[in-house]
C-alpha cells in the first residue's frame, strides 16, 4: 500500500494547519519527506561537483576566470528565471508531483550530458538545464512540505529538507574531488547525473498525486476560482516581512554563493592541494560541519519559536552578523590552521540560516501561494546571488591577478564579508512585522471574499 494513502490517526493541534495534512499518516509524511530530501540532495550533488571541476574545465577549454564566472553564474540564472514562475504556477494549480518528477529527471539528464559537451558554448547551454531542477524542484518540494506539516513541525521538517542539501553538498564535493581526479571532469558528470533519473521514477510512485493545497482551496470559500498570479504577487508585496526577508536573503546569497563557488579554487591556488584532497576538505567543512550547524541551530530556532515566532529570524540575523569576521579569518589568514578554524565556524553558522528562512516564507502565505512565494524569492535571490556573484568574483580575480597573481582570489573572497552585516540588518527588520503578516496570511481568504 502506498504510505501516503494511509489514514492519519491524529491531527496536529498546534498552529494553523491546512486540512489535507491530516489526511496523510505520520508514516506517509516520512516517506514523502524522504523522497523530497533525496531529490534536494541530488540537486545539490549536481551543482556542487562543478566547483571541484572548474580548474580541469578551464584547462580543457583554455578559459579565463571571467568565463568560469559566466559558466557558474549567469548561465544558471537565465533558464532559472524563465522557468521558475511558470513551474510554480503548475505546482500550485495542477500538481506538485508532476513538477518534482519531471524536474528531477531533467536536471539529472542535463548533468550527465554536460560530460559530453565538445566545447564551452554547449557546456554553458547544458549547464543552463541544471537550473530547471532549482527552478521547479525546490519551490514545489518546499510547498509540499508546507502542505503536509503544521506550523509546530514545519521548521523542523524544512530544516531536514535543507539538511539534505548539506548531505548532497558533502557527496558532491567528495565525488567531484575523487572522481574528478581519477576519471576526469567528463565522466564525473555522467556518473553523478544518471542516478537522479531513477529517483524521478521513485518520486512518481511515492509522492501524492493531488495537491493538498489544491484540495484545500477547492474546499474553501474561494470555490473553484483560481487566484491570478498578479493577485498572489500583490499579496506577497504587501507582506513587509516577505519583502525584507527576500532582500536580506539575496544579499546573504551574494556573499555565500561567491564564497561557495570559488572556495575550492581558493584552496587549490593558495595551498596547492590536489582535487581529491580539496573535495575532502570541502565535504568536511561545508558538508559535515555545516550540517551539524544546521541541526543544532535549527533545533534551537524551533525551540525558541515556541517563545516568540520572531526568534528564528533573530537567530538568522545573529548568524549573518557573526559570519563577517569568520570569512575574513578564513581567507586572509596566512596560517592554515586558523583558516581551517575560520572556515569551519563560518560553515557552522551560515548554513543554518536557510531552514528558518524557508519555513518563514511558508507561514507568510496561504497554501495555494506557497510555490509562487518560494519561486519569486528564489528568482530574486538567485539573480543577485548564484546568478551574479560567481561572475563578479571571476572578473575581480582577473583584474587583481595583474598585481597579486594566484593570491587575487584570497582578497576577492574576503571582500564579500562586508555584505553579511548588511543582510543581518534586513533579517532583523523582517522579523518586526512577522506576527501581523502571519495573521494576514491565515485570514486572507476570508478577507478576499468579504
């Protein structure tokens, strides 16, 4: 029997709960969350192997750091921006399962095909296909978690979803380092990409066929009317917490994406380590220590949420503030041990932020706007972060290399630390209106029909 069809014996009694969540048993929710965790991890693996392979790709096609920045930044965002909102609409109005299954299959195949690219231009086109996974899989997965978990469990469930990114990151770094050194970058892409296709088949049979949110909307006073996209966008813009949270997350993402994409190259150029060793270092620091930080700080945020719903965002603000001196220590220290310590602490505090951010977004909107809310935030965050930061870092590396050579990447990455305190300020501002904005989201349907 499919676990998602079992009848739940009890309902979550804490917080605002969407009705369909009680129609899925605890065991069924665990199976669904497991598939979503694996899908999110696969997405992280497909993305995180790229930094470990950049130097090999650079030598293969005789590229500059600016061209590497194009490969890791704008080439990802262009298709992401094009697909994010349409896929979010399909997820909210038709089927989250459909979006998740097809996106898993698509970005996995694109990853495998990247290993067959004969030239730089075709590699860019194929890497753009990876954006489909981010554009469709992430918002739909987060929305499905929001459908099946009540507020009392949402932060924890969302943290597990982001914990899977740490798992995927760890595997991506290890596979990228070892396979890249042993098999080369082409075969690495092929080997890493194909398992995601099998997971897409499993997702088709395990994930619920019908949207919980769609069923809820149809049973509500809105009847069978579909809420127009412009109405959803107008409501999101009216939520002050959503505006400031998106801005804060975008600023944080610019610094984090630049650091994440170029740290492997930093280690290779500054410390002259081979790819396999770099992969082990990245896996341990970002994957393992980052995952521990996500678990510890995520649990703390959930407990503090019981005292005041604003605490998770306050903790995110504190984490962002602390990240600035840790980033400086990591990239400017001439002592390898101190740099290791700084990087470990930076991973511990910075990775933890996204679980609280994601769960907060889910609380700020009615169920049928969840995918759209995540998609709009991700478009903005990706445009400023993953879509821009790697290119900017590459450009500055090429400019500073005239004077500093291989040391240029050290100063470029250290300069990104100034953005963390700015993000912290906006995270704090976002928390001020959180209570009232949650109330508005819970009563929106009644207000819309009054």
